[in-house]
C-alpha cells in the first residue's frame, strides 16, 4: 500500500467519524419519529412494532460500525 500524503490520515479519520456521527443523529431522529407516529393513534399495531423493531436493530448495528483508529506501527 502506498504511503498517504501528510494529513491524509487525519482527514480520513475526521471524514469517517463525521459520517458516523451524522448517521447516528439520523437514526435517533428516525426512531423517535417512528415512535411518535406509532403512538399518535393511541395504540400499537403489529406493523408499528415490526417497524420499530427493525429500526432499532439497524440502529444498534450502526453503533457497532463506529470507526476506530488503527495502532500505528512504530
């Protein structure tokens, strides 16, 4: 693998964490939106429970994709 130019590692790290952070905020907004929509009519239907469970599963999966820094070889 060719060496990265100076500052490229830091830029890529900031890009990864920025994308992950925006995704996390989006998932939280989506789950809260679905939750409010599900409870607006006063009861939970089976489709509401399936939608909330699916969104929660994907949100937890997204949390496991958090970028981590690799140890540098010194």
